[in-house]
C-alpha cells in the first residue's frame, strides 16, 4: 500500500505541474525547454482502448440486465446481472486511468482504482455464484448471498485501506473465486450427468469460462511474472471478459447449445493445453525462482518431453472410450444373423445400437429426418417399409443429438437397405433350396411310404402311416409360412379321424374361437403338430378308448387343447416317469406353455396350452395404423 501511496503522490505533483499554461522540461542532454500545456484534450487524441473498455463495460451491463429482465425469477440470472454490473464498473474505471495522457489527481485516481477493484470483486462474486445456481441449484442454503456478502465486505475493507496489500484485497479473493468456481463446476457436471440440456448448457458455460480465462492469463498474468509491462494490453484484455459475458448470455438463454457439443472435446483440449503450458511457466518462475531465460528452456523441455506425450496419451484414451458407435460390419452381421426378424424390429434394434436412446416412439407421418427440442429428440422419416419414429435422449440422456448424428443416420439407412436386400436374397435362396428338398421328399420318399402303407396290414401299416405323418410335418416345417392355423387345425382333424378309425374309436372334434389369419412359421407348425400328435398317440396306445373328445380353444395369441377319453388306469400322480411324459412336458415348455393331466369319473383329461408366436411386423403395422 505504501508504494501505491507514493505513486498517487507523484501523480498529484505531476497533475499540479500540468495546471500551469507552460511546463519547464529538462532533457537528458541537460537542455531546458518550456512546453505549452493544452488543458483541453481533443476526442481524436484519446486512445482507442478507452472506447473499447467503455464498450465492453456498457455491453456487459446491458446484457446482464437484459437477461435478468427476462429471467427475474431465476437466481442464476440475478447473479449473472451482477457480473454485468461488475464488468461495467471495472472496465469503465480502468478506461479512465489506463488511457490517461500523463497524470490524474491522486484523490481521483484512488477513487477510480477503488471502483475498478470493487467491480472486479463483484464480477468474481457474481460469476462464482452463477455456477452455484446454473444449470441447477446445488444447495438449499443461500450460497450466492454469502459469496456476494463476503466479496462486498472485502471491497469495503480495501476501500478503507484495512487490508495490507492489493494481493490480499484483490488478487487472492479473485484466485479463491476461481478455485471455488472449479469446484462448483465439478458438482454441476456430476449433477447434470442425466440431464442432456443442462449438460450442454454447462459445457457452453465452461467453454466460455476456460476460453476467456486462459487467454486473459496468457496475455496479462504470465507476462507480469516475467517482469513485462502489460499496460498496453490491459484495455484489449477486457474484450475477453466481454466474450465470456456474451457466451454466458447465450448459454443461460439456452440458444443453440447442442451445436457446441460436437466441438466440446476439441475446445476443452485446446483451452486446457494452453492453460497447462501457462501453469508450467508460472510454476517454474514462481515456485522454483528461476530466471526468465532458464525457465523458458526448462519449460520447453518439460512441455516437449512430458506434457505433450501425456496429452497425446490422454487424447487417444478419450477417443477410444468415446467410440460408442458399433462398426457397420457388426451391424450388418447382426441383421443377417436374424433372418426371421421383421424389418421394423431390425431397424429399431439398429437405431438402439447406434444411438442408445432412452426410448423409441412412433412419430407423426410426414416428418423428415431432423433434430428437435434443442437436441433432446431426433425425428426419423418413414419409408415404404418402416413407419416414422422418434428417438428421445441420446445415449440415455448423457448427451444431446447433434448434426453428425443425422449424417450417421443417412449412412445407417444405406447400410440397412443393402443388408436387408442381401438378407432377403439369402432367405429367398434358402427357401428355394428348402422347397426343392421338401418337393423331393414329398414326391419320392412320401410316395414310397404311401405305397407301402397300402401294401401292409395291421400294426406295420400303422407305423408306416405315423412315419408318413411325421414326414408331412417335416415338409411343412421346411415350407416356412406354408400353413395358417386354420389349415393346421384342419390337418390335425384329418389325421385324428384317420387314426381313430384305425383304432375303432369314435372322435368328437370341437373348435372354439377365430384362428389368426397369418401363416405360421415352419418351426412352430412342427412343434405344435408333434405335441398334438404325441398326446393323441398316448391316448390311443395306452388307454385303447372307444371314444375320444378333442376340444380346441384358439385366440389371436393363445392355443389350448383338451383331449378327453375313457380311462380305467391309475391316478396321474401315480404314473411312473418315462420318456414319453418327459418329451410332452419338454415340448410344451419349449413352446412357452404347459401340459397337465387330471382324472375324472372313468375318464382322463389332458390339457395343454401354449402362446402363439406373434408376427412383429404385423403387430407394428397394426400399432401404427
């Protein structure tokens, strides 16, 4: 403070000397000359940095107050307005004393300097308090009011000269606010991990902060440590604070945030790299007390041999951890490995792999591929085979959708269409080969078994007919989608009637419900037929009944069968476990159903029920109809 007081006294003496109309000057050569003093300073002689600082302060004030005017209920906007007031006070005061022609009265200089220091402290308090409330409030207790109270108190103590130095009154509080802002930024980042909009806003906020702060440190703080005069750049440096202010205004207004996200890692790396290099220089000069020349050489060695390799390693590791898009080859493989998966379902699964959205919903017809709601949702246009969709919360809310996601979507469309076309041709080829094999079995093996069944009598003929029925089921399974459920029930009835006639049993066949019209998959036809056939075989073989009643209940989603016949054997609970019972239970379980036996007066009832496989493509089309 004493050195500053001596500076103010010297300014007062110079100002008093300039009050006369002439001023006597002694040159270095020893010659004395009289200079005429012009007490009026033309506007054209005022340095351009004076107007720049006034513009920065004025714009900061206008932006801060404007944001507060539209967001008066938000605490963040209030403290942001305080940063505008602080910038205005600091820049306006600095504009006067930093561009003075020679001297100012000591008293006036002291007041202007106090206003500048107060504005700097208010800017720091408002900036730090904003981070306590934006994008989310971190605590219920009034962090902002406490911070403002502390910094206003420090400003008052500085104005009253109750602090030992400007380091204690200005620089230490500013540095402390900087460190506290880092801690609050970390807390806000953790709080916003599931809030993509808040996370994008915070990224914009931190970008503004690091960009302006690192440049300010590089232009003003580092040169001072090397003993360089920064008076010429102090005025332009306020433009950096204005950049921070403008960027924060955009962030708080939530304008176009998601466009920054694709450049976030690059921006953070550049800003962090510059700041890290500056910190290395500061550490070498300040802590190790090295000279400027030696510190420069050591810093080059440290940066070149240690910092840059470490940064490259961290960058590559970050790139590897961010490779969350599956390879296109793996996508194609996943599509081809599921030939029965409907195109709609495969497309949704592919989008799930590529973008990991929180959910996928049907979208309105007529939409185009677009990112909406500040990146919260991505709309996907419909095409001939697939309906319109909406993806919500990219990476399950960890980030927003961005423009390169639309480019990825276009690539996925092309790859999916090619893979789907190849899968269809593959399925067609496999189907043709199955059809050829099924035709050969029917025309050759089937014809031979049929001829053999007519030539044989008794039990041998029955075994041949069973083999022929099994062959028919295998042929149906190879012809995927060859039968509807109604046709399948007709096949069952014909087979049951034939077998009951051969066993001298009367059959009663009843069907309730409306079978679904869709053709069934071959595997499902074979599994259902084997379950029905084995139940019928057990009834005819072990009970030798004179009558059998078959009741089938069918719906769009389930199939149930009840087989009742005359019976005089033991209770089902007393049956000895054998391969036949195990096979029946296994077949029902494989179909997702169950099978039960119950003894009623002089009859045995076998009940089995299974869910029907749903055609996903038809279900999705009905859902979007």
